[in-house]
C-alpha cells in the first residue's frame, strides 16, 4: 500500500496523485509500507520502516558528476546508440525507470522520449524533469527529454500499427507518426527480478524495485521494438545475463558491469 503524505505537498501534485488513484494521507495507516512525500523541494519515495529514500535528481549528485566527468561520447551507452560526428539519434526509452540513461543521452544532444508505466516511477520522473527544467545548468538538456505514462508493450504495438504503411489509427494517448512515433533507436533496459542484478546491492534501491517489480513481459518488447526502430534496438543487460528473448544480438558494446546488445530493425 502506498500513498502521498499531504503535508507541504503542492496542490498540483496532490491532484495528480489522486488522479492516479493513490490516497492522500495526513498520517500513513498502520498497514502502509511505503509513502511518497514532499521533502526539501522534491518528491521522494520512502519505506516507512527502513532508512533510505529515492528521488530523481538530474541536477546534482551522481548525474551531475557523470554529466561533467563521465566520459561524454566515450561512454558505452553513447557508443551503443550510435552517436558519432553530427549524428545524434532520436531515442525512445521504453523502460525509463529513473531516467538516468535518458538524461545522459539528452546531455549529449539526443532527443529522448521516455515511456514509464509505473505511476510511482512516473511521478518521480516528472518531478525530476521539473527541477531540471528550472535549473540553469540542466534546463537545455531537459528540453530534449519528454515523458509519457504508458505501458511500453501497448505503446509499441500501437506505434507499429500506426506507421505510414498501416491504415490503423494511433490511440489518443500516442503521438501520431507525424508527431513523434519515428525513432532512430529504441532503448530497452528492463528490470528483472534476478539475484545478480547489480542495482539490488544498493539498499536504497530496494523500495523502488519492490514497488516497480520486474518487467516480466520484457521478451515481448524486443520484436515490437525491432519493427519500430529506424536504425537499431539497444538492450541494456547485466554483463553475464542471457540475451533478451533468447535472441542473439547483431553486435555488442561491453561496459564494466553491463553490456549493450544491439539488434537491427526487422521492418
């Protein structure tokens, strides 16, 4: 059970939380395990009976350090999506999570559209984007990032059906093919309930992973992504994890603890 502690929370946030059918609390009920709260100017997720909290911070912390000293175009994720010379691909991030890779790509000049189906992750991402838009150092980067709350499998399927070769009409919550359903790269970083997933070693991430859960339908995303991508599909995986959907990639970029499996389009 999760809700928003209403103390000091902006009215617009309370309205968004209610629209997503989360309760507003003055005091969390005894059976609640997690809560969203407004704290020091940002929205955060916190477990009620453990230490630690999660919020999306594109302005400071680890992402600020990565933006300034992370290696720029030399980073594996930049090489994986194909940034080179004047070429800056348009990227669809189907499993946005906390938006870290999306922010890195946007900081390098790519336009990135993020999909996130979890209402909790969506709210945290939305708040992180708001603060990035308000900060002088990250405002320009944030203009290259957009966020859609949608189930990636449904969104991809509808976007594929709405391609110019099809007579299908995209649903209202999808951009039409002329408004944004054309992407050079489709990026997948599914969350799996695997014991060797490196992020699980960080205690402060446990609440986020528990609430978001594993992307158990991730295998189905690959075939759809390959139909939509103009240039390539990139799948981020733990370095020793099996291939997504058992499909051998066309090329691979290795990182220290992760790898980026590349697949060519099939349309």
